[in-house]
């Protein structure tokens, strides 16, 4: 029996192309942002189209990991965008933060079974060159120079996908793909396990992680919600932070960025995937995301009506941080 996952991988590219072609024919969009095939196996690339005859460049597979919402900022055109659940949540936050209007964007939502972490696949193959990859059922069929290997797809998901609870886009204009079951897991189990360690152990862990950072800002640039024209790290009047890789400067960058993302992070994992040295950025973000959800009942990007708790005040907001007189 064909599962929703198999139908998704076999048919979704055709559905996307037909849908985008219709959007151009009906003159509903001036630009469409989607995924195109990369120049290497395990890669896709952001794809920008302004004409109907370009739609055959579009693809959909298990390597469409980029959060395309980052390309929506301050665009004047009517934009169509191919968006999985985490992308849609980022779009919703951008709309609420007035970076794009709802009327300006046509969201083509894609139900998602998770994206593959190519670094895990490459590590499994121990550096052997991958010439071609195909997907069949729940398998990745990989052809190298002198052999072919089949991998279980579910064992190579990105960390953010393994705990994703919004695989079905919460907001869309057009939905492609059968609804898929959401992950039944303790989404923040690793956060609670980390919190059980002592403060000294936690700080030692993050100190070692921050020490690896080379301050390239790939995490910031990949994040769709890091859209400030001047980041606090680039400010010179006043200078908030040094630009060195000293522990204090690097720690301040990551801690401040995490607090800037509180109640806004959609857990797409773009920051962590972009990091060239593998800093565990995700752990800080997920701690704050969990706290916002538990304390204020707020999940970023699942509704256009609900206001971010850090943008409003309620008389019954928790205020444990206030000192008793």
C-alpha cells in the first residue's frame, strides 16, 4: 500500500509546478520562491522565478531544508512561496512584525515528513563521494563510484525535524500533499534533561560551545527572523559588543541573540545547519521556546491573531523576576 510519504515524494514536484504555473497564468504573483536542484547530490538551492516558462526548475525532495521565508523581507512584489511547516510559521511571524503583508504573499503549503541532514549521510559514508541519490519509500538509495548503499531515511533526519510538531502547515492559501501525522514525542525532553544538570555543568557546556564560534554570523544570516538592518553586533554608536572571538564577546552574542529570538523562534534549525563549526545553537533557543510556551501558552507562527507575549502585557503575566519589597 502506498503511504502518504511515498506519494509526497513521487508527486509533489509535479503538483508544485502545476500550481505555480496556474499562479502565473492567473497573474496572482510577480515572483515565486521555491527550491531548485543543487549542483551536487544532497543539495537543493533557493529558486526564484518571474515567468511561467521557468517553473520546471522547481523540485521537491528530502533536501529542501532552507527556510525560504528569509527571502521575503521588504519585497515590493506579490510573492508566491513554497513553504513547509516551519517556513510557514516564520512567514506568520514576519507578517505580524510588519515585514510583509498577508495580502502580498501567496503561501503554497507543503506537508512535510522531515528533511535529511546531509552531514549525517556524509558521515555514514565516511567521506566517499556521492554521485547520485534516489528516494524510494522510506529509503535513501545512494550510488557512489564503486558501490550502492541503501539507508533508512528516518535515521538521518535533521534534529529540528525529529522533534517538529507542525509538519502540516498551520497557515496557507494552497495546501499540497496529504496531511501527515504529527510527531508523538516529548518535544522538549532534552531541554529538561539538560536543566537537571548543575548550573556549573550547564555553563561549562555552553562555554565550550561558544569557544568554537568563529563569529561568521552564518546563524544570524540564515534566520528569517534576524532581519534588522543593523544588528546589535554591528552597532558602533553605541558599541554593544566586541567583534573578537574572546569567550566574553562570543557568549554575549549568542545569549543576546537567543533572548532576541524568545517567543519568535520557529525551531526550523536554519541557524544550526548554517553553522560551519557545529555550535549547539539550538539548545539555547529551545529552552526559551519551551519557557514561553509553558508560561504564556504561546507558540510562534501558528496563528496570525495571537500576539507575541514579549510584544504585549497581561495583568496575569508571570512576574517571578520581580523582587519582593
